[in-house]
């Protein structure tokens, strides 16, 4: 885990294998931005609001949040709602990275102001390809508000 | 489910049963009413006869009294010579005549009494004649001559049979009266019995009808409750199914992704440490995981087709078929088939759902003709009554019509996945979408002579 002060990518994902695949895919795409992996929505919110085990963290925003939808304790939708309801985090780029292709999940996420909704494919070569694209787009091509 | 349907649609519909019961009750009530009516007329008839007999008896007594009056008046004149007695006698005689005539009329129904009335008449005439002779003798020859005539003519000999006849008639009428009173009484009893029966029948019919109706209503109510319960159960199980497919999409895909991704990572990082067989094993693992991923995706799509609401509008089938063709051909790696799209009549349907129908049918046509030399796909349609029949035809592998029933079932395939890849869900999706549009799907084929799949949709309204 990288130093919490320099984190640029926050990955909220309850499945360790999925998290490992995502991290490997980013690394293979030469996206070396420091990444922090949290196992559920509660930890993600603790990090973003600098509380709990992240209480000592200075309030620097990450550059990108990758959110899984189905997570224990606090799910991705709730995290997204919290982010969009917090003035300091409102403009933070959030990408949903999920297994769910349910239309209702897509609609709800967009209604809450998500920046992208990516359905993780089962086929590994496609996952690597898509995560590489995602990393390029949000961390290299895209210009977020400073 | 069939038991419920049976209960909901009994062989004897309740409407028919009610109609039959009411008709039966009506017939019974008509019959009993006719019987009662008959009893009433009988009763009235017998009452009339009793009254008639009373009148006859009265007339007979009156005749008797009049004859006595006439005799008394005649004798009085013979003794006193008082002319007033003549007037009295004449009045009594004239009344007696009309009285006897009336008696003749009112006993017309009784031949015995008729003969008696005739005898009575002649006896009365004889008496009257004698009396006239007596009166004449008194007027011309005085009291003694009249007295002599009375004693000589034996007036009493004429009077006694007259009285006897009167008595006989009276006796006869009394006998008749007693018979008629008896008849009257029995018809009264019959009337009461008939009215009682009528009442009982009406009460029974109405009561039984009421009980039957109440029972039927109770049955219907319990059926409605059962239906409500079943509907609720169905809704619950539908919701469970929805949440099940949601779980499938999340929970099953994650471990599959792990299998495939880590196999890939193994291949990437350790390929040089494995021999050919080891690398083949990894490929088998990845193939299996990927195939299962596609199965899950198809199954989820199938389940979504059953739940998605249908938004039926007038659609352009040619645009739909061409869009699907483009989508299918992009992914197709073999030789492109020859295409022939006929004019397609407009229909009503949900374009998004029908897209899956076109994609699956065209994908099948492309897939199963891919091993044929000169693959050819033909798409057409025609209006037939209130619906449009479309078809997608290929010149590929085809299938044996013996297994046509299996074609549209989930996971049922007529070709091995080595020969032609697939999950066995495509035609099930087609069937589900079309049946939700109220249409039908069927296939025609012969092995190695291509297949032709048809589906129907409601025809678009002509503006």
C-alpha cells in the first residue's frame, strides 16, 4: 500500500482477486499513479473524509475513485451519493467498475452523477484492455478541475 | 395449477345451474298454481251447487205454501161468498203457476225432478180446475151446491198426491243438498291442501336456491382469495427470480473472472516454466471460464427478456433487420454470406426487444451456414390477416424436424459446441420475446438443406 498522503487512485473493491487484477492491469498499462485499495464503502468514506483509520490524513483529494457497486457495509451507490453530497468532493471523478449490467444500477448511478459506468467483462484479456483504457483516459487524457 | 384452473372453470357453469334451477322452480310453481286454480274452481262450483239446491228447496216450499193459500182462499169463498177471497185465490194460483214454471227451469239439470215437476203441474191444474168449478157452483147455485161439489169431487183425493209430490221433491233436494255439502267440504279441503302445497313448494324452492347461491358465492370468494394468494406467491417468486439473476450477475461472475484472469497471469508470468501440456491445461481452464461467462450472460439476457416491459409502437422491420445484420457480420470471421432482404411489412412491437430476435435469428443463420459453400441468407415477410409473418432463411446445416420441440428450450442444442459454438439460449430468447408480443415462432428444416425460421407480430395499424 502506498503512502496515504500521495494516493491518486482510490480503488474500492471487496474482491481481493478483482482488486489484484485491476492493479495488475493498471501497472501493465504503465499507469504508476499511487493506488490505495479499500475493501468496502465504509473504508472508502473514512479515507475520503479523513476519519477512522485515516484520521491523521491531510485532506488531499485523489484524482480518481474506482467504485465497485456491491460491497459489504456501505455499497458503491451510497459512497457515490455521499461524494456528490459533499461540497469538497462534488467534482471528484468517480468511475463505477462493476459486474452488474442491470439497467437499474446504471440509471441510478448516472442519476447520482457518476462520471463513467464500466461493466467488468469475464474474459481476462478484455478486462486488461478495458482497465488500461480507463487508466489512460482518466489519468492522462482527462483534465479534472484543479 | 391445473386443479385451480379446473375449479375456476367448472364443467357446469354457475350461470347455467342458476338458470336451470330457476326454470325448474318456475315449472313446479306453475304446476302447483294450476292445481290450486283447479281446486278453487272446483270449490266455487260445488258452492254454487249447494246454493242452487237451497234455491230449489225454497221454491218447492214456496209452491207448497202457495197451493195451500189458493186452497184456503177457494174454501173461504165457498163458505163465505166473499169476493175478496176470489182475488186472493187468483193471485195465489198465478203465483203458483209461475213458481212451478221456475221450479221446472231450475231443476232442468235433474231428469227425476223434471218428471216430478210435470206431475206436480198436472196435479196442480186438476186442483185448480176443481176449485174453479167449486167457485162457479157457489156463484150460480149457492153454498150447498158448492159444498156438494167439494164432497163429491173428493178434493182431498187430489190434494194429498200434490202434497206427496212436493214432499218427494223436497226429500230429493235434501239428499242432493247433503251430497253437495259433502262435496263442497272436500273441495274446500283440497283447496287448503293445494294452497299449502304451493306455499311449501315455493318456500322449498326459494330456500334451496338461496342455500345453493350462498354456497356458490362462498366457493367463489374462497377461489378469489386463493387466486389472490397465488398471484402474491407469483409476484414474490418473480421478485425472488429477479434478485436471483441479480446475484448471479454479481456473484458468479466475480469468481469466474478470478479464474480466467489468474490463468492469464499464470500464462503471462510462468509460461516459460511450463511445458506444452501445462500451457494447454491453462488454455482449457480459460476456455471453460469464458464459456461459462457467456452462458451466464445469455441466461441473464433471457431472464431480462421476460421481465422488461413491452413498449409496442409501429416499427420499421427493415431497419431492425439491417442493424442486426451489421452487428452480426462485424463479429463474423468466415466468408460473408450472400444477403437477400425482401420487402418487410410494418408491424407493432418493442424495437429494443425485437432487436434480440433479429440478432439471434440472423446470427444462427450466419453461424449454421458458415460451413456451406456459398452461404446465402434470405429475410422476408408477408401480411396474413391481422398479423405479419417474417422469416429468416439460410442454406446451412439445418436440423432434424424430429427435434423441433427442443429448439426453443433453454440450453437445448441440436449441434455440439465443437461443431457450432453457442449457449442454447438464443432461440429461447426469440420465443420469449415473440410470445410476449402475442406472436408465434416456428422452424422448418431438413438436415443439410438449410433452415427457415418464422415469427409473427401484430400488424401495424394502417393510418
